[in-house]
C-alpha cells in the first residue's frame, strides 16, 4: 500500500486479493460500510446509502460517547470501476471535498486507488491515516468473507 499527499490531494493505493465487483459493491452497501468504515479508535459505524448519482449518504462513526458524522452525495457510479462522491464532515471544516475510488483488475485481485481532493491542508495527515486504516479494514472484511 502507498499513500501520498500533494497540496490538497491525498492518494491511497492498495492491492486487494478479491474481484473488483466485490470491492465496488462494498462501497455502496450500508451494512458493509458499517463494518469497515471505522478508522483508528472508532469502534462502530452506522450508514445510510441512496446508491444512485445524486443520491446522498450518511456515515456516523462512533467512539465511546462521541459520534462523527460524514455526509455526501454520489457524483459518479460506474460499476465496477469508478465511484466518486462528496465528503463533508467536521474534519473537512464542513466544506465539501471530493473522494474518488478507482478499481482496476490486477491478476485475480483489485488495485484500489482512493483520491481525496479539496482537503484543508491542516487535515491531510488525519485523512491519510483514516483512509489508510479504512482501506485496510475493507480488505480484512472482504477477505474474511471470501
């Protein structure tokens, strides 16, 4: 896995040993999202998804008594290779940012490239850590349910 940040852009890459159709589906299934969209110290999440272009989502990450809401709207949904959505939370200063997930077939697996744009510079490090952990947990979820 690799990560890099340039100005307001963060990129996370990971090779997942599962077909890209399964990886793509995991991003739009609220039950799946709730299991792996828990970075760092987050203990659980809840998710609501309207999986269509223009549809909205709400992901609430929980840690103890604290809850962190993440909202957005789907901009592009092109199964099984491309997903793009806005991402708005306290960690983006409540400003819309854009996340793009690209999935390429690599052998029997999938290369996932997540690009997060328009981030406040001061928040790039926290997002790098969060997305890296989320993608790791996505892999754990998908490989455990092969």
